[in-house]
């Protein structure tokens, strides 16, 4: 039953991948054909020749990598403060942070754009990276994981003379590695597939990420569907490999605690 259900779920994906090797004649055939009559590998080469795919791909890689590193840094520091420091208003600030999850991006899109514009970050990479650097979901995941790490480890490190930054970087971060991996995976998926914010900020073609470039190709008068499908397949391959090789970290980050 599960195997059959898997094929049902993966059916559109299989169709989409096979269609990326079809020419326009096969794509417009009635009735539709599952397998191409002629495997058109030229669709992938034309994606590089006709469009600036390499530039779009590198833009997505740069924005995703830098945003993920910044997200891990800010979220882990905030999570450590919420988990291991006692200060006035801590619980209220944490609840306020969690409340931000319930606010959709569309509600605060214009205020964020006005702030970014006032700093002169429109049409820049940093304008796409900075606004989403701190995520309440990431703070919550890392904070809940750090709560399971015994406070005695921190106290013993302080007795041995370790500073706060050394405790954070040499003790807390290594122990919270599974949670950090989960947040990193989520951040990569969010940044790689993000469409609305890069579309709003990047008004120059040389700054387009892959989702924005693919959407603009669909808006042309004559849409080259065979090339759009090929570009779409190439855009999901990095995320697919990342998820396959890091799925063990996802399970560990959700199921394990800080200390065995």
C-alpha cells in the first residue's frame, strides 16, 4: 500500500523530470506521452546558451549559503540566551519571538521593504539576505535542544575559567550540532525556494535567483516549456542531494537529546 501511495505522490515529479527531455512536439502531443519519442538532452545545454542560468544558479547559491550561516549564528546565540541565562523578561521575550511565527510574510512585506530601502539595500545581495537572517522557528528548535544539555557542564567550565564565548562555541555548539543541522536544512530549503522577497528586492537581472528567473520565463509571450522544465530539474538537484545526505541529521535533531 505504501509503495503504491509513493508512486502516486511521485507521479507528478516523474512526469516533470521525463518532460524535461522532451521537445516541444512531444510536450504538445495529444494524448500525452509519458516517455519522450526523442531524448532531447539539448534542453539542458540550451538553458546555458539561451539564458544566463549559471548566473542565476550562483546567485541562489550565494544567497542561500550566506543567509544560512547568518541564520545559524544569530539563532544559536539567541537560543543560548533563552535556554541558559536567567534575566528579567526572558519568558516574555521568548513568547513574543514565537508569536512572530504566526505573522505571515505578506502582512509585514511593505514595512520590511521600507526599512531595507531606507538603508539602501534594494538591488543588493544583502537586501535579500539580512531581513530573514533571524527566524523564530530556528530559535525555538535550537533553544529546545539546548534545554536538554545539563547546566552542570556550563558551571564546570566557568569554574575552570572558561569565558562565556568559549563556553558557547566549544561546549554548547558541538553538543547542539544535530539541532543546528536541522535548522541549516530548513534554512537552505527556505532560502533556495524563496520567491516573493527576491522578486521584490532584486530589480536587476544579474541579481535574479533561480525561482525568480523561472517565473519570469513563464511570463514571456512564447514560453519555452522544454527549457523551463530542464532549468527546473537542475534547480532541484542540489536541494535533493542535500536532503538525501543529511536526512540522518534531521532524525537525530528531532529525536535525540543533548546528552546520551
